[in-house]
C-alpha cells in the first residue's frame, strides 16, 4: 500500500513517516513539501491515503486539498493543521478531506484513524500478531472473560490481561468490546479464531 505525506517541514514529515513505518513496515510512503509536488506524486502514485498539512506553499488550503482530491480521488485525505478557523476547516472537508486533525493530536490517534478507515492496513498486518495474541483476540471476540480465556488457553489471567491490553492499544480501541468489534470490522480475526 502507498501513502503520501505532505508537509513543508521536513522534521514533521520524518516524524509522521517514522510513526507509520513503525506500525506498517511494508508501507510505501512518498513525501512532498508543497502542494504542486503533492499533486504530482498523488497523480503518479495513486496513494491509498494522503496526510496533508493545510498551510503549505503553492496553494491556499481549500484549493490545495481540492486539487489533491482531483489528482487522487480514491485516496483518503486526512488534513493536519495548526489552523483553527472553523469556516476554513469546514471548507477543507467539503473540498475532499475526510477529517481534519490538529497538529497537537497524538500520533496514535492518527494511526488508529487510518487503521479504522483503511481496514486493509490492519488486515495486511494481522500476520504480524503473535499466534497467542491471535488466539486471545479470537476468544475475546467470542465474548469470553479474561478468566475464561485463561482456562481455555491454559495460561494465567494476568497474562491474558497483558495480551488484552496490548491488543486494545494495537487496535486503537477504547476497551475490550471495542477491540473485538474493530478486529472483526478490519478482518484481523483469522477464521477459526
């Protein structure tokens, strides 16, 4: 899968790219520091998603996002910004941005949003889950408690609790029920649990 990171600050691009590569090592990422480069890369590369800083050289935010959407209409566009004008942010959404995030947003929230909106990202990485976590996730999805999962897998409830916490974080879920729902939606669960 290919993504496009657009920000006129190299350090910001590197930080976002690093966070995404930590989560999805096989992800191909293109980077742009201005709108014209972003449009060219979007048109040539056919990215599945674009993370775009609204305040970049080459265009006003609304025009920049509209042109990016025209160059890659299939791409999920998530805007990152320090701008706070509500009317401008609404116009950016109307121009093609699926969501607008403050640059103060924690990277885990951004990654969770990408994973939720692009299930193929989590489906592709499901093989990276250790077999025991796959088992715990399957039993979690069946509605079993930690004690029941522990008995079924012949491990301690404390170990199950650790697995559930890791899975919840990995899925960007609020709790164990949300984790099971997200896993099913993203097709992370293998058949047979």
